[in-house]
């Protein structure tokens, strides 16, 4: 079946380091990808998105890279801060039988930032 | 802005009871959806709506009903609660189904 998965369940970094969170997807027809951050007890918070006609997109301290050849998505966080500690989810938007596209989420990666 | 508001925040039910989880958004978003999140797992889509009067099933719809009579509200109904429905439920909304979704803070539901 189609799936979105993450390679690393937990990533531990030092404050100030750059973090890279990876995600693999299997549906080549997916055309829109999103990264979310989820802190304990809260709902997912939108970080950045990218469409399939792009390879890279940058935000404030974050960059998303999309490699369609190997169906791989990554989130890079520059100068990681303790406040970045959270679970990060990638999600892909793909079509369904109804004709409307829906989001499928990966299982998440926990990012732990040490001071 | 309130964004997406979910009520209640916590609920304990007995097996067989029914209840409605409320979701309201004040952003005039057409697309709304319900997800459940179980420990160690990502979010799984239960039902979604692309506008008032239009709903469709997601990945895990069994045991849940939805309706969308207004743009603002998208309630999720459990007709006969089962322990397998113990989970955290999130509601989300967006301008369209290919736009970033905004999430509420969830309803934590325990079924005994």
C-alpha cells in the first residue's frame, strides 16, 4: 500500500547544531508535501510546505528539500534551539477514490535539543 | 483569532455510550477534517468535508459519523463507543484540500 515513513524515530542534537529530519514517501502521484511540528499536548503546527514542481523551499531557519527521483523529503532546521524540541511529521497530499486529495501522515520523528 | 476550536478537551466514556466531538473554525475555510492519533503513530484521517453538505470517508471511518451543515462547524459523532476508539482526536481546516491545514488542540477521549 501507499505510505509515508520516517527513517529515524528520535534525533538528538546540541543547541546551535543543524538538524535534518528525513521522510520517505511511496506515492509518485503525490503533488504536495507538508511538515508539521507537534509539541506535547498540542495539535500539529504547520512549518513549511512544498509542491512537486519544486525541489527546495526555504522559510525562517527551515528548509524543505524534495527529491522526486528517490521519493524523499527532508526538513532542515538551522541553528536548532531548545524550543525546537518536538515531534515532527511529514505528510503527503494524494488523490483518493472520491477525486479529492487527502493528507497521509508519517509516524513522526522526535527531535530532542540539548542546551 | 480563535482558529480551530475543539470541545471538550477531555472526555471519559463507557463502552456503548454515544457522544459528539465539536469542532468550529472562524477562518471561513471550506475544507475540514477529523483525524485520530494513537501512541507512536501519525495522524489517521477519519472523515473530511470539502464544503457545507459534502463529506467523505477517510482511512478509518468505521464507528464515526459526520455532517457539515455550516461552513464553521464539523462535529464528529461516536454512535456506540468502543475501547478501540480511545485516542486523541484532532480537527483541522484549510482553504482547500491542497492547502496547509490548521489544527485544533485535540480532544483526549478514553473509553472504558
